C-alpha cells in the first residue's frame, strides 16, 4: 500500500479531464454525422418512418432511464408524460391562430413543458419513496390518466383521439414540413439535443446524487441530501424529456390516441430500456434501435414478432441483466488487454450454429402457427424463401433436425468459448 | 463552560413495551473525543440513531451546538454539521471510490441540487475528493467500484465519506467491527488523524480499542449510562467492572 501511495493522486484527475474533453465529444459528433447521413443511405419513405419512430423511442427511453437506471425508480406508467405532452402539442396544433405564429421545430419544447408540468404534480407525492411504493403509484396514476382519456373527451378526444396538421405552423426558414425527410431532420436534431442534455444532466451534482440515492438513499441523507428531493428532480427532468418525445410523436404522426397513454406503452418503454441496458447511458439508445427494428422490420415478416420480442427480452433479463449495452461493455477488458482476437474463432464456432439452431426453432414455431391458424385448404406456406406444405412431415423433420444439430454443435463448442473468454480476460501470458 | 457540541437530556426510546434507552443525559464538549462503550444490546447503536434522527426519540431532547434537533430530518441535521458512519458498511457500492467521496463533498461545497454545474469541471471538488482519498490511503483504488474494495478499505472509505463534508461533529458507529488487530490499529490511527480538532463520538464494543484515543468514556448498560469519565477512572470504577468488564471477561472465557 505504501508503494501505491507514492502515485500522485492528482494525476488520474488530470488525465480524465484532458481525455474527457476530446473523448467525450467524439461519440456525439459521430452520432450527429451518422444521423445526417442515414437518409442518404435509406432513401425510401418507409425507412424514414422507421428512423423517426426510432428517434422518438430513443428520447423516450433515455428519459425513462433517468428514472430506472440512474435514479433506481421503476415506473409502470411513464407513457402518460409522453402522451400528455403529445396531446398538448396536438391541441396547440389545432389552435390555428397561435400555431401559425410559432415555428414547428419548437413545438416539442411545449410538449416537454407540459410533460414536466404533469411530472411536477405527480412527482410531488410519488417520489416520497422508491421501490414498490413508487412503482405502484406510477401504475395507478398511469391507469388513471389512461382511463380518463375516454372520460375527458374534450381533451383526449375519446376513442378516436386527436388529430391535427403540422403544416399550419409558421414556416421555419421556408421549410413547411410537408415531407417526411424534413420531419426526419427535425426529429434528429431533437434527438441529439435531448440526448446531450440528458447526458450532461447525469454529470451535474443532482444527477450524480441520483446515482447515490439509487445505490443507498439512507447514506445520501446523511450526506446532506434529501433522497426525496433528489428523486423529485430526476422525475421532473424525466417528465420533461418524455414530453419532448410526445411532442415529436405528435409532429410525426399528427394523431394521438389512448394508445399513447396506456399501460402497454408504458410496458414497452420499460422493455426497450431494459433490453438496451439500464447501467449505461447509451443502453436505451441501443434498446430503442433494436426494438424498433423488431417492431417494424420483423413485423413485416411474421405475425409472431411480439413473441420473438418477448423471448428476446426474457433471454436478456435472464442471461444478460446488463442488457445489450452490458453485453458490449463486457468485452472492454478483453479489448484493453489486447486479447479480443482470441475470441473471434470461438465466437464463430459457437454463435453461428446457435443462430442456425434458433432459426430452426423459429421455423418450428412458425409452422405450428401456420398449421393451427392457416385458412383451411391453404396448406402452402413460405419460410426462408422456401414454399412448402405445412401439413406434410418432411419440413417438420428438417426444421427439427436443423434445430437439434445447430444447438447441439453450439453446446459442444461452448466450453472452448468459455475457455477462450477466460483466457482473453486474464492479464499476462502469451497472446 | 461554552455550549457543548452535543447535549442529550432525558433521552428515551421504547419499541413497544421494550425500553431500549431509559433516560440519557450527556454533554460532549467541543473537540472532545468521546467513546461510548457497552456490552451487546446495551443500546449503543440505538442511541446513535436517536441522535442522528434515524429514529425519533420517545422523550427527551438532542441539542447540537445548543440547537434542538427535534423534528429535523437526517439530511437537515447533516447540514448543521453532524456526520455519522454506520456499523454495517454503508457506502455507494456501484459508484467508484472517488465518486463516493465526491458525493460527500457536494452539499458541503454548496452545489445543492444544481443541474447547471458539471461536476467534472469543478476543480475544488476533484481536488477535495482526491485529498480525502489520499488521507484515507485509497488513492490507488480511486477508480474501481467501491463494492469491490476489501472490508477494511470499505470501512476506511466510510470514514472518508463521513469526514468529507467537513462536519465538526463526527459520529462513528463501531468503526473497527469485524477487523483484525492490525486493521484495527490502522483504522484507529486513521481516525485519530482525520478527526483532529473535531468533536468525535464513537461507539465501541471493545474498551481496549478506545482507551488510548478517547478523552472521556461513557459506559452504556441496558439503556443507561452508568459512568462517564476519563478512561483510567472508568476502568477503575467498580460499577463498570461489574456490569461491563465482568460480562466481557465472561464472554471471553
């Protein structure tokens, strides 16, 4: 210990400060450039729609993670803050005189303010404690507001919801947001700004104390901070950014319904955030991207997409509690030791058979679904670019064999993957 | 005599019918090192929790620098300059060692609930936290999660967190619990250094540990203080020998 004492304690700090400036900006610039470039690669309108949805989900998931990951508050009703922000924006859109005086790009700011307003009220009693009490209040308040959507028809528009037209806004430097691509850039700008602000928030005193309160509320109290007030600030900030995502939803879809408020939407954002990983700031971003892809691209391929999304979620919770971000960050030690190359071959040997086996299993699931639910007489089904009769034995045998062999090989090679993993994460030795 | 740093009068606490603390009067002067010792179940930790408002007293008052603390929340008491550690290690396990200490500095340096300052840009904060890490010999462990520290290191960190805010009344609840002899010596030495010039109130199970450190010792037995005096006189007190040391001796054999 004496030897270690001689190291200058200010040095790591300087290193972090100096490195922090250059390193921490790089991902933001890359993200901004990537978001600008993406529409040039994916030019069709449906891709733009998917990317807009992704962006909105990213903001919402990051806002949600301010509670779950950073503040340790599990909410089952966070959709209402996004939804209410969105509904307010919709009403603003319909106030034609007022709406004509504001440029569309600032509309999400109003969504944020209204989401924050609701969070100010609800948070005042729900953040008294974290844990089960908070979760139950969030669920109750969420259901209450979702239920009032059919009662307070003047505001929520009943079952049809509320619709509007974004193009009535004042043109923004001549842009009227008639086209999807214009909305894309508006949304992208808000994603970058919101994500940056939420990241910076996590670096402020109140953001750091949110972590402290999450880990140990009692200790935080004995450091001069009221755990309740720290939670309240996080909650209100999260409500703001949720409201921003609601405002963007209003701009993008020009309609809001009860679906934007209900428990299913609240559940999905929990799923998205957890899938991406609550332990890292960028986790929810990955979760939003992956989930939106599953929801849009996979849903075009199969009616059972929600089943697969559910399986993915359960597998994540069971095997990778750190989510996809945790899975990525698990490899950092191996990369730092310069031994990540050791992992490539074992990964190929295990993951490719495993993927084939899982696809075989999916084929069995799809065939069962088709066998049970296909129209009578319509025995033909197409799977993996092959058309066959789901009522004959052969396809079943093939799919079962692929499943068994794929998973069998993966199980056989798994021990050597584990060995390689241990080797890659051990210091020293030949590499 | 000036206003005592901490003044307890008629302090009582019952849980249901069980009286745990049965009327404690105690004055602890400024910059005094005071140890509270007593056998298991004497109510030492309960007394601590009463002073720091973790529990509300059934009767009696606690005054810090002459100011009554009744009805205040723990965080408000902390802001008045009283800081405590816990018998069971109580740190932020998932945060880095450095961050643990930095969090302890935030309120003291006036950051409150601000969201317009970036903590990494505040020199005083970084330097202050690093200075404390050096004081508690954890500089080399700066960037690892606090939960990964060894037990003795976690205890040292807890003391670091407790003193970081610059409180002038420091309360330590069995800081050497579960430690080997060398570790105990190390921690006691650390406590001596970091509480220089501050009021220290320390709960200890073992009288030997506090003997060289405390200015005065109070002996707590079954919720009552049976003696408060200098270490030598407490040790010589027949009542103490009977009630506490006798029991301790018995337990040893």
